[in-house]
C-alpha cells in the first residue's frame, strides 16, 4: 500500500467512524481526480456536506458551507473573525486548532463560503479529520447561534435565530 493510499484509507476510516456512531446520517466517498477525493455526508442540516481532500495541496475544503454570504458583508467578516479565533489559547483543547498543524482560511466564491484546512507536514490525518468535523460543528452550533447572525440563519436555513 502506498503512503497516499494509506492516507486516504486513514481519512476514510476516521470519517466512517462518525457514520458508524450515527453522527452522520449518510456517508459516501469517491475519488474524483488524480489526488482529489470527495466525501459526502448528511449532518446538521438537510443539505449534505461536501468535504474535498486534495493530496497535492494537503488540504481539506468544506465546499459551499454557508450559502448566500456576500463578499465583505457583515456575516463574511464575522465568519473570518470566528475562524481566526479558533487558534485562541483561551478555547478548550477540543475546540482549539493548533496553528502549527493546520492553517484555516475562508473562501468566498459566488457568495458562498467554503473553509479550507491546509495540513502542515507534522499534522496527522486523524487529528485533521477530528478538527475539521469539530470546526463545522462549532460553526453550526456556536457561530450561527450568535444573535447577530439570526437574520442570516432564518433566511438561509429556515429556522429562527436566537
């Protein structure tokens, strides 16, 4: 087994464990191009999540995580601040992301926010998958529950904000 195949197996296994525990309502995997792999799963919303792993750039991207967010809007700005805060030493360990293992970035294309987790060489795949899943959970359970995001949440997810 090559290192790359072993890496994909480790990522698949880590994500499959969430499905096996019933956290994801569904889970699928496919290799879509040389070095690119897609993982789809239903979780948190009615719309499935798409996680793409690029072996060449050593990065995970949650594609189109938050729809209808205009560039340079207040939601876009608050979201970027939220991501920066994920490195804070004030966060509990399970919520904090180690900046020496993962670089977070936000991508706004066609008014849809995606997040990228660039893995540094000393970041193991199990840590990366765990942090990626925990980050998305925090986005939906903490960031989107902030009162200043209630209008956005109501308009895009059809639920009343707090």
